[in-house]
């Protein structure tokens, strides 16, 4: 049977996990270190890793600034990456 095309959700989940693992590796951290940052139990953290939709906003507010860069964040949430945000010169942008 031919391999089926990955769904957008599958690609986003894979990008999220890859970014998390990359961020942990760059900091020399493991899941045990990450668990210490989160307010929930070890079992809850592992449940969240198997069902990424279960992460709460509170947990994402801890994980994202620590482990993700802007490109990885766009990939994980399925948003097109446009590079750095342009600076506004002279006040408000033209609409």
C-alpha cells in the first residue's frame, strides 16, 4: 500500500516535538529538567507529550520562550513564517 500523506495536524505535532527536543538538546536538558519547570505531575507531562493538544496555555507559556525560536513556533502551529517582524518607522503603520 502507498504511504498516505501526513495530515497538517501530524506535521504540526512532529514540528512541535522536534522543536522541543532541539531546544532541550541545545540547553543540555532532558524531560526530567523540563518537568521541574511545569506545575503538573510527571505522569501529566508524559500524557501531554503523547497528546500535544492537552498542553495548557500556562504550560505553553513556560515551554515556548525557553525552547522554541520563531520559525519553530510557526511550524508547530501551522503558520507561514515571514522572517523578523519589520520595524515600524515614524509611528503607526500605513493601512
